[in-house]
């Protein structure tokens, strides 16, 4: 079974629920670290566990969702082995995977529709890192 983690704030609850249902139908085991409410919460509380699981190799990929996607991505990118990509189209998602080896997809709930978000998730999971000339660049992202 394929494992993935997801985290969201109040702006992303409906998105998270739709994405989880979609992923489970595709055979994924989804660990939900997100809120299940639309009551205001602090997004870092729900993003740190996702980034930690990716950082520690517990799962290869994570999905994070907040209103703009920015706060979630900023939080996740504090982790040395995380490359969280803020994306709003499938094309940007594909490039984030192909060229940047993104391992967390950050979705801006207030700027995408649920069908767009699901399509972005599919692109994220179905697109491989190209390596090659991009590998050296990705290696320079981490501050070891």
C-alpha cells in the first residue's frame, strides 16, 4: 500500500476531505494531520507533522493546504529535507516534481477549485523527478 500524509487549516478542510477520498479510492493509506473543522486554527500546528514525516522518511510525499498555500509552504520548508512547492496549476506541479524533486505539494485553497486540486495531486504523484542537470541544483537547496 502507498502511504501519504496530508495537513490543512480551516480553509482547506473541504479540499482535504475530497483529496483523501480520492487517494483512498486509488489505494493510498492517508495519514490525516489536518483539522476537520472550518473553525479558525493556526496552520503550523497541522503542517509540522506532515513535514516531519517527510523529513524522517516515514512517507515519500505530503500534501498541505491553507488559504494561500504560502504559510503552509513556508512552514514545511523549514525542514532540511523538505522541498514544498506552492502550486496552482498542473503544469507548475509537473515542473516542481520534474525539476525540483518536490516532496510536498502546497495547495492554495482560496485560489483553486477542488477538481483542480485533485488534478494537481494526481500530477504530483504521477510525475517523476528528471534528475540529470536538475540533480545538482536540487542538492544545493539544502543548507547542510
